[in-house]
C-alpha cells in the first residue's frame, strides 16, 4: 500500500514538472511590456531647473562672526531641492550664533550660489553667485520680544531667473530650540523661486 502511494506521488510529480515544459514548446508569446510607440517618438525634453546651495550659505555678521550654513533642525524644510517652475520655498531659515551676541548685530551679509541646469540641451551647470547685504533696517517696522528683536526687509534679487526675497530679519538670544536647549540665532524670512 505504501509502495503504491509512493509511485502515484512520483508519477504525479513528474507530470506537474513536465507539463509546463511541454506546453511551452509552441511559438513564443509577444513581449507584454513592449512599448506601444517607437523610442524615437518619446519626448526627451526636461524642464530647466535651479539648485540653490543656500544650505551652505554663509552669513557674515557685523560682530565678526561668520556662520556656515543655516541649521537644518531649526529652519523650515524645503529650501533644499530642484527648483522647477512648479516648486518654491517660503519659510524661515535660521543661522545659529555661537561666538557673539546676536542682539549686537548691526548688519548681516548672506552669500551663496545657485546651480542653473539646462538638460538635455547641455549637461553643463552654470553657477550664479548671490551676495546680499542687509543693513539700515532698525526703523523698518521693528518688533521686539523677550531677548529678541525683528525688522522688516524688502530685498528682492533676481539673477538669470532665480529669485530670492527676504522680508524679515530677527535677532534672538536664549530662545528654546527644537530640542529644548536655549539657542542664539539670526532668522531670515525667505522666499526662493524659479522666476524664468
């Protein structure tokens, strides 16, 4: 009885194994994922875009302190990316002040560059340099709070189609950061966009 069961199992296994091979001997089927249109009819155009390196932007303060790049955790997200015409950033960017008194700052200078990409016309990238001086703002609708002072700005710079707008600058000391620690900082309210 056991032997009969063994032979039945062996024959059934052979049939299951050999049946797909036997049925596959016919003409090969047409590839299912073959494109409907020939490759040369597919558009290769891509939109030009900017990549601002403001994440490495240097903020130089009148106190002599030079700060490399805004703080990623304290700043709003979205200023790192490919700026096509459909993508922009509007938010706060914060540079941490560690070597001087933020409330003593009389002017600040922001420098950064932007890569201008033109694929597929060329694989080159063209660098655009920005140097923005922020000064003489003490009478511009000032606002103050505990250990903080803020001023309106009206700075708009457009170079080769990339636009930055700075609408407010804030200086603060001993404010609570995202992790609960006290921080000193300079905050800029910034808009970035592809204005081509």
